[in-house]
């Protein structure tokens, strides 16, 4: 990857780390599915514009909005509401192997042994940074998050294989389709939506705006832009930076001191990402 694109690839996990940190307290004021319908609505307003020259098949955008939008967000954010934030961040890292394996399963890419080793090495570093989660009493939330990351991984592989649209348009179109899906799911499975809107503070609405603009509008515009140029197994491992960035944010803004074990885990993650970024491409495989 070019140095500029490596720098860009670091931005989505940084923004997602902030988003997941903000999402946990925000869901104390808003039901998770209803919260996501608002976030997708803001994202659609910011990014979606009708495109008569669209080249991507509608079914790809629909599948992306379902698997990579409403279903994955509903599962992951509902799961986050049931588990500690650190456990959620750790579990979300399963997106990486799911995305790589899904790309391999549909015949889009071959698994490069060196890149696969880098992914495994980085996952080991994640375990050191966050620690092994105590899932007793939290199994439902963990299973929901894992199911959501599986849906997300499949969606990334399909989008990488079938979409040629710019990242902003693609995210905007999927968000526009995800809004009614999330609203229907919320009305069927949740209560308290009206009370949440009436009782929300300015801080709550500010957090939602940061979640939507940072964690979705900006992050996914960059993310899907990178997927147009690089393989899934080159881009997806950057998600493993989320725990490292979370620790760094805690150090800078919360004055939390990282332990030697955490620093060691961060170094291992970076070493694994080094293998991923520098791994040679397979002969005969063509870049997008």
C-alpha cells in the first residue's frame, strides 16, 4: 500500500474506536436499534445523492445495506449494550478474519500465507491489549456481536467484488436503504423511542452527531474508497488498530497509564499489520 493510503486506512479504526466509546453511554438514553436508525438517517442526508450513472447493481447495494448496515449494526450495537465496552471492542475484531475468509470463500481472493500470519499475529496482540473477556452472563451480547461481525465481513467481500462506486455514494445509498429497515426493527423489538427523543439532552444529540459524522460519514467514505483499490485482506486488518487507539485515547484524555503488557500487545499488532501491508501480491491476482 502507498504511504498515503496507509495513513488513510488508520483513520476509520480511529473513528470507530471513538464511536464505540461514545455509543455505550448514548445507548443509556436511546434504544440501540432506534439510535442506529437516526445515525443512518444523518449519514444518508450527508452522503446520498441520486446517481443516474450508477454502475453497481441494485442488489449489491441492497445486500450491503442489509448485511453491512441494518443487520450488522442492529446485532453489534444491541450486543454492545449488554457487555463491557472493552469486551465489545475485543469481540468486534472478529470482523477481520470473517472479511478475509468471506473474500476467499466467494473466490474473490486467495489467502496469502504471509498476510494470514500477520492477521493471526495482530489478533494475538489484540488479546494482550484488551485482555480475555469474561463472558459469563454476557454470552448473549457476545454472540450478537460475533453474528454482526460475520454479516459485516460477508458484506465487505461482496462490495469489494461487485461495486465500482465511490465510497461516499455507496455508503449514502446503503444508509438510505438501512433507515427504514432499522425503524421497522426498532418498532417491532424496542420501546421508549418517543421518550428518548423528548428526554435527550444536548450532550446526547451531540454524541449522536459525532457518531454519525465521524463513525459513519467520514469513516466509511474512506473505507469503501480503499476497498476499490486494495484487497480485503490488505484493508480489513487495520481494524485491529481499534484497541491500540482506544488505549491511546484513554492515556491522552483520561490519564490512564497503559501497562507494559498493553504496550507489548500494541507492538505485536503493529508488527502484524506490517506483515499485512508489506505482504507480496499473488501472481495473477489483479487489483481493482
